């Protein structure tokens, strides 16, 4: 009876010898489940169960069997080199060249290797970066390349803007002011003219003007008008800017509005006589 008990004790105290069994025993001794080890090592659960069963041929390859076993051993506190050597023996890896190859790969956990998608994305990013550097060097570092043309285009745009601004300024300078004193200047001697406000009963000025003589329409006049037989003999300015004459040839004109607004409205309009003509009246003789 005692012999049987001793035999049973010896059987119970025997330790697992296969690497997969040793890994399972260590995991159970630590109170860990296969899911716990899978979470810590990032090795799929099915691969861990395959390692525990010792069915390494089911794994993707020998390097995976060795790498997964190493990570599993570290996770449960076993000597990873001992486990790896046992796995090699079980796999029958005896060729020195193959052992060396496995030795270089086994130091990395296959579960932690970058995915193909990550590698492919990294390659694309590198190509894009190189293309960007090339474009940058062509644009900003090549002294005889595109920068000159870009600068030339910019200079042309700046010149066009400056010319447009100059034209606008010049146009503004020659355009008569919207308001200002209206000044008549006689270009000949004895030029008869009558200025009045509203109708001819309210005469502002009437005389024979000498050459070079000027008359300024009073600012108090609400509806200034003129009557003359020589509208072509007077130059007119509004706010210091010259405007078109009332006519290009001698003719009798009356009731012609000569306010700043009226004169500016005539700009660009035919210089033919406007107002009421008094047939038979002469430039000053009739008066």
C-alpha cells in the first residue's frame, strides 16, 4: 500500500518536459488564462493554444513558433532561451545556417513586426517627401530656374497696378471738381455778355469784357444764366479746372445755365448751342 502511495506521489510530482507543457504549467501556476497571456503578448489565442499543445507545424512558420514561444516564456516568467532551444529541438532545427537565421529573427516578436500596410504607407510617405523636397529645391534654390519667371510675373503685375493707379490719379486731376467757383475769362476785346440770376430782370453783371478779363459767378446766385453773342470767346473753369466752352462759334445764346452743376453736365455733350436763340440779335451791337 505504501509502495502504491509512493508511486502515486512520484507520478504527481513529475514536471512537464515539453516546452508547450511547461508554458501551460507556468501560466496556470500564475493563475493566468490564455486570454490574459494573449492580451499581454498580443499573440492570437489560437497560436498560444497551439504552442501549449506542441503542434508547432500549424503555425505560419518556424520563426513564428520560436518568436511566439519566446514571448510566451517571458510573459509567464520562464527562461526564454531554454524554451526556445527546446522548441528548436522539437522542430528538428539542426542546420547551423538555419539556426543562425532563426537566431537573428527570434530576437524580434513576429506579433510586433510592422504590418504590410504600415510598411507600404511609409514607402509612399517617403516618396511624397522626396518629391516635395525636389519641388522646393527647383523653386527656391535654383538661381537660373523658375524663381526668375515668378519674379518677372510679380513685377509685371505690380507695374500694371502702378499704371492703373497713375491713370486714375491723372483722370482725377483733370476732372473738374463737382463744385467750386465758376469763372468766365474773355479771350478777346469788347466781348459783350450779361449774367443774371433766374431771369434777365435780376442782372448780376453786364458789360463789354476786355481780353483777359474775368468774371466769377457769385456763390449766392441760385440759378445763374448767361446771354451773349460770342459764347466761343470765353474760357470757363469750374473749381479751377477748365470745362468745354458754351459753343465753338459765334452765335447768340441766352438763358444758358452756368452753375457748376450745369456746366459739368455739359461735359462730353456736343458743343452746339443750347438755350434760347435770339434771331437777329448781334453780339453786342444790338445791345
